[in-house]
C-alpha cells in the first residue's frame, strides 16, 4: 500500500501519480514561499490580497516599473512633486522609498491608497490628512515612527480606512484612537511593550492583527477588548512565557512561535471557539511541560510544534490534518498519539506529517500505523 524511499529523500508516497501531484504542489509551495518572503519585507509576512473589483492597485510600489516623468507628462491631475500618480489607479498615491522626512503637504483629496513605506518619517500629525476623507489604505512600513510623535487623533476620523500598516518602525505602544472601520492592523517589528487603554474597543471589524517581533510580555483582560471579529493574531517573537489568557475567542489563526514558553496547560486554548491554525515553533517546549489534553479540540486543522525539545509525539485530535514536528528530539512513533482507537470510523485525518530531524527513522514505524493514518498523503522522517 505504501512505498518507502531512502531517508535522504524524506518522504513516503502512496503512488507514482500522487508523487507527481506532490511534486507539483512542492513547486507551488516554493512559489508561495518566495512571495511570502517578499511580503515579509514590507507587509508583516502575510500576503495582501488585491480586490480589483474595488479598483485596488495591484502593485505596492512603482519603483523600476515606469518612468515617473511619463506620469507627469500624461496625467492632468495634480500630484505632489515627491510622489507618483499613475493614470491607471487615479486614487493611488506612491510616495514610497523617497527618503522623505515628512509626509508631503497638500495631498490630493481623491487619495484612497497612500504608499509611504521606505522613508524616514518619524511624526504623524492630524493636519496631513485634513483634506482627505476617503482614505482606504495607509502603508507606513519601514519608517522612523515614534509613539510620542504620533497625534493620537490623526486617523480617528478616517471612517473608510481599512488597512493600516506600520511594520518596522519604532513604536513603543499600540496607538489609541484608531478608526473604527479598520480590517487589518499590522504593527510587526516595532518596540511595542504595551497596548494603550481602549485601543481596540471600537475595532469590531478588525480581522487581522500583526504584533510579531515586539516586546510584549503579557496581555491583560481589557487590552484586546472589542476585537469580536479577529481571525488572525500574530504574537510571534515577543517575550511571552505562557499563552496569554485574555485573547479574543473568535481567533482562528494564532501564531506564537519564537516565544520562550514554560509549558502548555490543559486550558491554554479552551477559550477559543474555532481555533484552526496554531503555530508554536521555536518556543523551547518540552514534552513534560505539555498537558496531555491541551490540543484536544476538534476545530484544529494545522499544528506547528517544530524546533522545540519534544521527546514524544503529543496527543492530537483525530481531526487534525497537518502536523509539523521536525527538529525535535522524538525517539519513537506512538500510534495512540493520533488514534485512541482504530475502527471503521475511528482513524486520524492527518494528511501531512513532518518528523524529520528527530531521533528516529522510518524503520521504527510500527506495523499498525497505516490503519490509523489511513488518509495520509506524505510523511517526512
């Protein structure tokens, strides 16, 4: 039923046809990974999907794409000297990577998509958006923004603002008085150690919050109050020693990799209603510190526990489909970690399993593992 391959190939495949399909998938994964790397440079590591039906610009920067002089010669609309105003996206203003210390004056009132990434902007005053009432995107990644130089009401009246990106700046706290219509707030790789009181209380439409690469140590009960629609929360690369207790129950994607976690209690994730994707790689986790039932919830689809110090495979729900355990210290394959019992309807839904970089080989797989992992498509060991 299964054909094994040499360890250096790192794979078990069902058939040549499936092998070819997986090869195609691998190519797609590589392409997606490449796109993710580019996104991580400016947009917090999560790709930004473009809705062309709404007229959203399909590029984040015009650098090297067209001669700015051509725009000025052919575009009759007013455009700040420090920016480019493409004809094809009349509501987009590209002022990125210009070495600007300040936001240009007299921005056109037609502006809906404002790109200011890659400058030296340190202040944000309420006057720079005084004549703009329909702003939808504000991209401020890779600047010098500082919390004490932000006018807290500068964005409050931008009722149409959906995306606010300020990754890779020098912010020390999450700004307050944010516009209620925000859908994505990306503040990755700053110096944030606190969340302003009431910062999120009106952000009922926010679905993505990126706070990775900051200095957060704890989240108190009221810090994230108001985030009733939050789907993705990235708290990776902070200073947490345990999973925060007061996270929005609506979260479906929780990323906490690269925190030094002391362990996982039985109730670490019980407050989540529909948690599907959980990333806990590079957290220093040990098997002795993980409660047997911590992952016992049926909504979980993907679990990443790679690059930890696990010596055994933790117990996972039978509904789990993707499990990443590479680069641990696991010495044996325990079928009961996946199936408490095996029967006609009792089996694991695991499709993808990584065990490479551990202290075991495919020769150590027990003979009955195929009956438990009967829908498995690929295992790396």
